[in-house]
C-alpha cells in the first residue's frame, strides 16, 4: 500500500522538524498510539491499537527507525509493527521545505505491507483506514506544532 501527499504547517521548518522527532508529540498526534518512547537517537518503540472498519485489529508493538536524517530537510523511516492479528512493515520518506515566512510544506510518501488476519479484511478497506488515520494524524500534528510554537517550545 502506498500513501503519499503533502501538508502545510503554519510553523517554521525547524519547529516542524523538532516536533516530528519528539515522541511525546507523535504519541498525541498518531491515532491509536498508547505509548511511544525514544530508545536511542533515531530509534523509537511503542504500542498502538488499530481498528479496521468494525474489526479491532488489536495492539501492535511498533518500532520506528529514523534513517539518513538531513536536518531540517528530510529523513526516511523504517517501520515495523507486529501484533496478534498481523503485521505492518515498510518505509516512509519525509521532506520539509520552507513555504514562505513561518510556514513549512511537508511531503511524505510511504510504502507499507500489511499481512496476517488484518490483510484478510480487504485491501480497499485497509487503504481507506490508512488514509483516514493519516489525515487525522496530520490534523493532530498541526495542532501540536501550533501549540508548541505559541508556547515558544
């Protein structure tokens, strides 16, 4: 499954970069995240609960590794999630560009593989849930970044 798009944040690029690497911000912004911790520089581990349509896919242990960071322009992520009902693994690329004074355009592209019982629900339904989660996550992330900028964090 491929998900790609872009989003403009009303914040300077450095503020967006910092927020994207802050596990507390990401945990609040990503739907279903129960916890997310930085284990070491560039390595995060956590737990998420995911529902696909009327079916709860249960909890997933998630590992995210940041690869090839170029501050504050880009990085790639390697994602691995495993749970009782299946797995999700893949990669994502993030690019940040200044978009006028005080705004940042983020471009993202991810390739994910989903397997196990969750994949049996139907690829179209899984795709729709992934796109909905992405949109909700971006809205929540924008709110988190806006609050950080207002606090001067």
